[in-house]
C-alpha cells in the first residue's frame, strides 16, 4: 500500500514538473496521473471503457482544480 502511494505521488510530481513548461501544472499533473491510473486499470482488468472513464474523470478533476486555482489567483492575488 505504501509503495502504491509513493508511485502515485511520483507520477503526480512528474506531471507537475511537465506542467511547469505548459503553465498549467495541475491539469497536466492530473492528466499524467489519470493516464497512469488508466494504464493500471487496463493492465489489471482489461476493461477498456473503465480505463477510459478513469482517465476522463481524473482529467476533468484536474481541469476543475486548475480553474479554481486561477480563480483564487484573480480574487486574492498571488499569495
């Protein structure tokens, strides 16, 4: 369990690193994390639709998180 948390955390940090180049760190990190999770679901169950659903849901959560971050920056400045 601890190894799984470390691996998912590492995938998230890789996504944040890639996101610094795109200036969308959260959405890119969630996209990388969703891709990793979808790959795990696909390899464990072979369910293509389940993997696609996981990727879509995690990517949408990333877009919402990025939108909320931008809104807070506009409202409160860069704190």
